[in-house]
């Protein structure tokens, strides 16, 4: 079993809690990180506008932009996940636990890369620009690390696509809705439901995931090869 499951899940959660903290980050850094995340979210919105315009994929794009990668504070959801972690491992099937594990690994890797990139980007200047973002992107991390992000997106998507076809899991999620809200786990419950609904609605995510892998891989290769317009179609 991979590091994304079992104790690996808890390790990724601990990493996220350490990175995001509980509102203890330096205010200036938090503002700079928000600038970076907002820019990246806007870039993703542009890159996948064509998929968002298709009814089959619209909900999935919305899930990625608002539940997986959004310029907002997810520290409360992290705390909820840590609280419910032992129960998740007992209640959910192995395939679902593995899916959550890969999602947490992706989240932890992305947050770590974003924070370090932000520190490099604003170490000498408080002004943001696409050119300076690209240079910071190259300075920290390797092409292999960035490709690992894309690989994890594909792995999470493939597993989620398989899991949503199992009626028992979706029924269990719906049954847990009220207890979860009563227990103060609303954000986590909503996140899981949104993800399942988004992928169920696609009735097959192969084309969707292949498009993401192709476009993000192309952007990464262009950045590291110093292409003059890495984000162009």
C-alpha cells in the first residue's frame, strides 16, 4: 500500500496543518500567498474555460476551482479531516481511503510548492507579475516535482471516477450528511459530496483527465524550457 494511505494520510494531514497553521502566519506572507493563489486560480479558469462551458464537465471544473484549488483558507477543513480520520479509515472501503490519501498528498505537495514559490517571488519586491512568477517557478522545484503534481491529479481523478460508480459509497455519504453537520464537519462533508457529484455527473472522466494532464504537462515543459509564452494555448 502506498504512502498516500494508512499512516501516510495522517502524515499528509499533519503537513497541511503545519503549512496552513491556524491563522498564525505572517500577515504580509499570507497576503502574498493569496495573490499567488488568486492568479493561479484565474489562470486555471482561463485554461479550462472550454471544459467549463460543457454541461458534462462544468461541475467537475467548478469542483477543482472552488473545492480543490481555490484562493481561500482550507485550514478548518484540514482540522475536520484530522478529527474524523480514525472514523474514515474504519467506515470507508480501501479504494476510497486510497483516493482520499492521494488527494491529501496532492494538496500537501501543492501547498508546499505554492508557499516556497511565494517566498521567492516576493523576497525582494512586493509587486507581482507573470514574468516574476515564471522565474520563481523555475527557481524552486524541478520539472519532475511539478510533473508529480500532474500525476497525482490524474491518479486522484481515476480513483474517484471508479469509486463514484459504487452506489453503496454514495448512499453512505448521503446518510452521513446530517450527522456530519451536527458534529461540526460541514466543510468536509460538503467537499466529499461535491467531489462525488462532480465525477458522477461526467459518466466517465477519461477525456476530462487526459485534457488536464496534457495541458498542465505542456505548461510545465514550456516553463522549464523557457518558452516565451508558456500559458498560451
